[in-house]
């Protein structure tokens, strides 16, 4: 899934033309309760080395947050997550989404995401769903819920018969077990929320979030721990 700016945008950069899976080892999964926090939060993540940001459609202000980030944080590659209907696809793209993420997929949703013109990560949790997407020409996917669906052991088992598929595991992924996921050949990045602790967001402690983002951005270089405990 490669990203490119909307035709009317002048924000093109080298990073915007590569796969979202390759922009950074971690894709922050953001729930925005107050749209006023969107821009400083996004700036903190970008400053910490996490330019790709998934704003989930879990709050009423989500699309307002996407509009603000798109307009005011040029270093961010902002996308929309929890996309489950064609209407949400069109609304997200109109708000400025540079990519789309869904927890699962249907042919109707997949058609809408294709027609949107922006890259997308449809969600999968079984081998059959992966094969179905490969048949339809989709090779980059969200593996969700990662921990509950089998974690690294399951992804390892998929790598042999389905090496062409690449994943962003999300759900039960945290700083302890993220390196184990990132060490897999079929994982491009992981999704998570641990760099956005609720107390730091509530206190608007953007410096703390920037620091956590910087630690997350360096996780690909960390060896997997012997024992992992999933966090989200």
C-alpha cells in the first residue's frame, strides 16, 4: 500500500510515495475525543518519528481531527481507521485521509476503498481472508485482532504458504512484544496505542507523547524479548 498526496495537494514528499507499512515501525492508532488536541498530538508523533497516523472513527470529532491534521501538520501522513462502510470511505477521503484501515472486509467495502483512489489496509484474521484478498490483488493488510487471532505464531505459519502477503498487526501489541512482530518477514509495521497514554493526552503532555513516539520509532532495532506480554 503506497501513499501519495491528493491531486490538489502540494505536500508530496519521498516518504509519501512509499508504503504506509514502511514509513515507520509503528502506526499510532489514535482516538480523538477533542478535535482541538489533534494537531498538537500529531505534531508530537511526527516529531518523535512516527509520521503515519491512523485516526479511528470511534468519536464524533474524528473527521474534524483528520481535516485539522491534514491542513496543519505537513509532516504527517494521516489516515482513517475503523472504516466499515462505503459512506465512511468517501467521507474519510473528503476529510483528507491519505490511507484507509478497516477491521475486516467485504467485497462492497473493498470496491469502495479501491474506487477511493487512496491506499488501504483491509483487516484479516484468517488464512481464508488473506487468500481472498490475494485473489483480488491486495497484498498489504491489517492483521486484527493480532494477539487474539494467534499473534506471531499465526503470522509465522502464514509466511510459508503466503509469502506475498504483508501485514500490520494491531490489537494486543505493545512495546514488549512489538519487536517480536517486527522481526517477522511478513510484517511491515505494527499498530498500537501505547505511545498515547490516556493520562498524557488528558494532560496535553505532548512532550511525553513525543518521547514515547521516539521510543516506538526505534523498536525495529530492538531484539525480540524472550517472554512477551501483549499490551494495547
